[in-house]
C-alpha cells in the first residue's frame, strides 16, 4: 500500500502516492464504510512528529499519538494510519511535536 505505482514520485513521501499536492504532511488515501461508521486514511508526516491532529468538516478534532515506523528510503518521514468516524471529510491535518505544529496540510472543505 505504501509503494507508489509507475509515474508517481516517492522522493518526499517514501513512495506514498499523494492524494493532494503534498507538503510536509502527505495524506495519500482515505477509504470509508458509511454503513459501519468509519473512515481510515494513510499519510506520511515528519519523523519528529509525535502526534497528528485531524480536523473534520464540522470542526471536530481528533488527535492521534504517533509511534509508527519511519518510511524505508525516507527516514525523515513517519507512516500514519488513522481511523475516524465517517460522514465528514478531513479538512485540515497537523503534525505536532508536543503542542508545537511542525507541519500542516489544508485538504479542502471549509
């Protein structure tokens, strides 16, 4: 899942094909099951980040502790796999070190 296909650049992401124009936070894909009430996503963030904060379209925020591995071939990146309630897209994602934002990405919505 983290290997990009032909034509995708993996230099900044360690091979994760981005869903948007990637910056330091790269959200690669999201899937959901509205009947069961969940959505999940994969991303990469700077390896110094120890948590990720996701903001949904209605303003609800979720914060995840990060302890995933670094990305093979891009040791300055960390893999993130997260799960959120379905029904609302993520609009903003922040990678944090303590309470300091080290990277962020606007995804759309508001």
